[in-house]
C-alpha cells in the first residue's frame, strides 16, 4: 500500500513539474485522455468510425514524417507501404486463414520487406529524383495486382476479411491504443540517438559518412521503420473496412499523406497526427455540401500554409511557448524568467 | 620511403578529361604533421577525398596500417582511424552544435573507444571543449561564425578519435587572431591531451593550407602539388627555396 501511494505521489509530482508546465504537453495529455474516455459520452457508430479511420491514418501520416520529414528521404509513394500492408493482411487472412492479430503484424513485415526492396535502389537518389522514383512504385504494384486478379481480386480487391474485433467499440479501442503506442514509439525513435543520425542524414549525408556512420544502414532502417508503421495502418484499414482494394495504392493516397504532414508540421510526429484528427473529420463534415467539399478543403489547407508555413502545430506551439535563450528549455510564453535556469525571457 | 602508417603509391584520379591527381606517391610516419600546399586546382582536396574514400581512385593504392583502403567506404575508413574536415564547412545547420558532434560520437569507432562509462553527450562535450566552443553547445549550428564553424569541423573529426587527421584549409576565411588561435589548437591537438585515452600522443596530420606562414610553424614536412603531381617534398625550409615551387606559385618571372 505504501509503495502504491509512493508511485501515486511520484506520478503526481511528474505531472505537476513536467506536464502541466507546458501547454503543448497539456494538449497531448488532453488528447490522449479524450481519445480514451470519448466512448463514455457517445457511442454513435458514425462518430466511432470516423475516429477509427482517423487513428489508422494518423499512424500512416506519422510514418511518412519519420521517413521523409526526419530522414529527408522524400517519399511520394508512401501508399505503397499502406497498400502492401493492406493486401498482405488480406491475403494472409483470406487465403491463409490467419486471424487479424497475426495477419496485421505479418502484413507490416511484408511492408518492411517492401521498404528494403524499394530502399536499396533509392539509396543513390536524392531530392526530386528520389521523390519521382518513389512515386512510380505504387503504380507498378497496382499493375501487378491487376495482372493477377485470381489472387489479388483485380479491380474489385479482396473483400470479406474477418473483423478486427466483435464490436465497433472494441475496434475503436484497439485502433486508438495501437495509434497511441505507435506514435509514442515513433516519437521515442526520433528523440533517441538514432533520431539524431536521421536528422543529420537529412541535413548533409556526406558529412554523416565522414563522421564514420554507415548511412546505408540508417537509410534502410528509416525505410523499414516507415514501412512497418505504414504497413500496420494498412493492415488495420483492411481489417476494419473488410476490404483491401486498389484504392489503397492510389497516387491520391500518397499525396494525401503529404498534405496531412505538411498541414500539421513536418519533423514533429505530433503534427501529422493532429492534422489527421482535424482534416479527416473536416472532410467528412464537408460531405454536407458535396459540390464545395474539395474546394473548401483546399482553401483551408492553402490558408494554413500561407500564414503558417511551418505547419499548424509548430506555429501554435511557438505562439504559446518560448525557448529560453540560455538553456534552450521551453517555457510558457507569458513567463518572465526561465523555469529551469531563471534567465530572463524576452 | 614506405612506412607502416600511411603509404600512397601511384595514385591517379581523372574527372572526365581532367587529370586531378596523376601518379602521386608519398608516405608518412605516425608522428608526422605534413603540410599539403599547391596553387588552386592542384588536386590537394581531391587527394584528401581519395584518402577518406569520398572519391574512388582510378588507379594506385593507399595503405593505412598495412591495409589497402583505396576504394573502401568512407565510414569504414573513418572506423580504421582516419578523420577529415571539409574545406567548405558542412555542419548540420538545423541541429544544435552538440548534436553535430554526437553524430561522430555515435560512430562505431567512437562507441568502442574512449571512456565507455561516459554518455555520448559527455563525450561530445569533451570534443567541443577541446575545440573551444563548448560554451555554445546548445546553439544551432547555423548561428556559428566562420571561425567557430571551423572549430566545429575539428571537434567533429576528433570525436572519432582518429590516428590520422586530414584538415582541409583549417585557416580558410579566419581573421589573423582566429588563425593564431586555431594554429595553437592544432599544435595542442597533435601534442595530445586528455582527449581520448588511446591516442594521447595525438593524431598524425595532413593539413591543406594556403596561409604558409602559419602552416610553417606547425608542420614538420611539406608536400607541394601542382597539376596533380608532387613537385616537391621536404622540410619547410627546403620547400620554400625550391625553384620549381616558386615557379608554380609565382609563375616563370618569379624565379
């Protein structure tokens, strides 16, 4: 009992000293709690469906940020990993009769393999050349899928997959917990020593090599990690929608993920996640005015990019928080002195 | 005379029709500091890039501690103990200065060596302290002045604990006072210090430089390149009086 109260008090202290001091951390905390308690207030299947799809696409958008934002390997064909994840899970489920808990991770491993296959020829390419090459891969896979309709279902795709869980509510909890865990893992990776090397590769690859780092290994690692998380989201999508179709590999899918990431702010992980939770429900909401839907959507994105070129969330963060000029710790904007080193903030 | 440390033999590199390095041979000992000079376009930087594996030679061998390293990957060469700095500094501009050095500290060679109980950050801080910019560790690299960027390059190179350090124009773009300071640091580095445990005697160096006055004070030997070939190799006194060297630098009338 004493132990329990010790940990309780300790977590309260951490909460007070580390979380409540910064608006961005409070916002993340509120987001997590809201996601977890929301079904207590409403269990409308339509709402849950939107949130489930948002969670799935949030993993997808964050995985693009990990590969293209952090490591600078501009990938305009990220739908490839999503599609491979979805199709692998579907094939394993329908032909291999594997349950979702096995087919989704195996599908993600399929996406990792694809990441390596795509990554190896892309190692020599940079910038625009890399972007254009990656754009081609999902289109190639789409061609293969149409070529063997007996296995892949051709244009109709593979349908009739088993459900994720028995009910919509459990689907919701499963996807949102996987989303929260995946994003936390991705954030932790970018915050680690590996993350520093990813950043450095984006800045200047030659200088990283001259520092004694095997850049090939790290770039392939970035492709595999990006592929893994995108594959997980693809598998979840296939099992939730109970279909894996060619739409998962479409060019629009690859570009949507770039729009989400740029809207929310790249090189953040939390930016793309937040962006999906704003833009995906917004697009659903605009369904009420179908003729203006895409136009309004484009307008929102253009306005954000015009006034907040770094993305929505970094902009808000910079408004609410300032960095201490001395110790570089972030503080609430209204503070006069740094909360750690007491240097004046101006 | 070939030595066990670094021996370059018959090294050549062409860029299209241009012969950047033609049949260059030299060798150096473990404790030497060599100055590599020559007019612009003589092939000095190309020679350094061939040794570090950034460029692949067309022919010839580079033996480092009895292993042929010609054409090996840059990171393998750095792993064997050769580090280099870049003439046009290449910092990771959007990263804090300490993170710039941490990348080097995360290389397999640096992870294996040095005081293993120390954290990567502490090791990086040591290198920054040695280079004299530890007070700015948390600033972004883009905020640094030219002189400090040169120091960052040096910090990044020594963080891998090299046995051979290749410095490409360490005084380039520095004020006289900054040059003086940098020259002192380089001397101190060669003498060795508390940085690193295994190479307390300091790395051997090849320094490419145009500021000859400062260079003369540091180096024990000078190699002169012109049009990709070695035209002189000897002590600083011999080289500055060499007729061919004066001709290469000042033209026919200067002799």
